[in-house]
C-alpha cells in the first residue's frame, strides 16, 4: 500500500552577529532569494512564529544585542529545542567583523553604538563582542565581513544559500516590433529582421508567428536554424551566470519590424530550447494583438 511522502521541513535560519557586520544586507539578500526575512524579533516570540503549517517554507530571523529579551544562553536553549523539531531544519549564521573596521564603519555612518552610553565606541564594541562570544562559538556558520563590501557579502550569501533558495530566477521572453519601440526594460535584445519577412507573402500576411504556415516559412530561411541555436546556447550559458550574481529576473526581448511574425515564432522556439535546458520561461507577445499591426510593415521595411 502506497504511503504519502513526508512534507519537507521548514527551513529556519537564525542570523546574528556584531552590529555593523552586515546583518541587514544579508537579510535583504536572503529575501531576494525567496526567504521570508524578519529582523529583531523578540526572542520569546520565536516559538510562536513557528506555529501552524509551514512545510517547505524558508524563514530567516535576524537578531542582535539590541533585540528585546536578548540573552545568549536563552537564545541557544530555544534554538536547540527548535532544532530538535521534526518539522524544522535549523541553521545558524554569525556575522563577525574586526573591531578596527567596525570603528571605521561607525565613524563613517556617524551612528551611535547602543552600548556606548558615555564610553567610546571601542569600549562598546568590546563589550558587545564579549556578550556575543557564546553565540559565535555555537553558530553553524561564520562569515567575517572585515574585508567585504556589501556586494561581496551579498555574493557570499548567494554562495551559501542560493542552492536551497525556494524560488528560481524568473525568465521572460517578449516578442516586439521595432516600429512600435523597444520594451522599456530588457536585459538582452535580439533582432530578427535579418530573416525573410512573411509579411510579403499574401497568404501569410494576416497570420502570425503562432501559425504553422508562418513558422514553416521562417524556418526555411537558411539563417534561422544556426542563429536560433547560437542564441539558445548563449542564453543557456548566461542565465546561470546571472543567477549566481543574484539577479532574480532576466528579461529577453526578441524583435522584428511589426512584432507579428518573425519575433513571435523565434521567441516560441527559444522558449522551447530553454525548457529543454531546465528553465521555465514566460513568453509574452507584446504587439501580437495590437490594432493595425500589419500596417507597420510598410513598403520600405524588410
């Protein structure tokens, strides 16, 4: 008798560290990767946060010495108990930074350390480091951000967590007509006007790139197949590289004169190739339903 497969556990990341070490940057990057990110949640509410069904969710909780109820021993005890729950998969990350660099960052931003009171910032940082020592020793992972800028830290977070990110990069293929202007936002643009134009075939003029006869006409052009393969291979190589750099959406525009024949057919064939390579592109045909699209293919247009 078949049994239902167990639900995937909720991924829970507890993120802490020295103030100024980059917690906010790390949480924002995790959010871009699809995690639900919460900062400075009172420690006593941590158990309540995990109530209810959260199978497969990814939750990142940031806290530091300013968080209400922050006592390192209590944090470790609560987190240890959470780590024993069968419905949760717990990971802990500590962000550290050398004291001279933290002093430089505080001086640069003119922020006041909450432990400073009447003491210099160096004394406040030293006190904070002593308070956080048990958490630093206990954490599963540690990132020293002393020599990292914001982009470096974002890249490091992606290296650690993008493989288990709950959402993949979104890819959109948009066909369009140059006669109506290019899409306002496009990362990559490919021009299909070098292909033979079906507009000049009376039987094909009123059809579109979604119709078989138009597709057959375009595919017979000697330049179509080899260039389709080149474009598809290029995208299969580029898209993972964009993803590793943290790009959450890539917009690819495929253009011809009126946006009705060549760009539509090519966009559909590129989408097929990307799906075969494991991507899930969304295909949009911007000008396909526009009134008077055929009028854009004037006598002087190729």
